[in-house]
């Protein structure tokens, strides 16, 4: 995990990302969801529909995903939709 979205502690995200890049490790992002405002502060986005753990593993192995890293931004459905649309546009 190179990004931990919990805004209430220092997750050392930059250090984790640098380490993963230096050692060619898979990079993942997590929201560290504990309360409602933590929703969607981290995770992965993929264009594939996932129904099983095996499908998730295939996406991870293929690196067919983008990291969601939305630290410091309050939760809102409009923001989530806007960020998702921006992500889709950037993948073209």
C-alpha cells in the first residue's frame, strides 16, 4: 500500500511509494475507512467489472488499474463522480 487515505495520521505515503518504485513492487491504495468522511479517500479504479477474487487478482497482476488518492478532500457524491469522470478521460 503506497497510499493510505486516513487524514488523521501520517501514513508516510511518499516514503511508501518511493520504496515500492525502487523495488518494483505492486502499488495499491486504501481508504483506511473508519468514519463516513473517509469514504473514497483511497482505493483502485479499473474499467473491468469485478465479481470474484480471481478477477481482482487478474486486474492487479495486469496492473490494469489507477490509484485513487484523494487526501484532504471532503467526501461528496459530486466529487466522487467528477473524479471518476476525470479518471476515465485520462485513460483514453
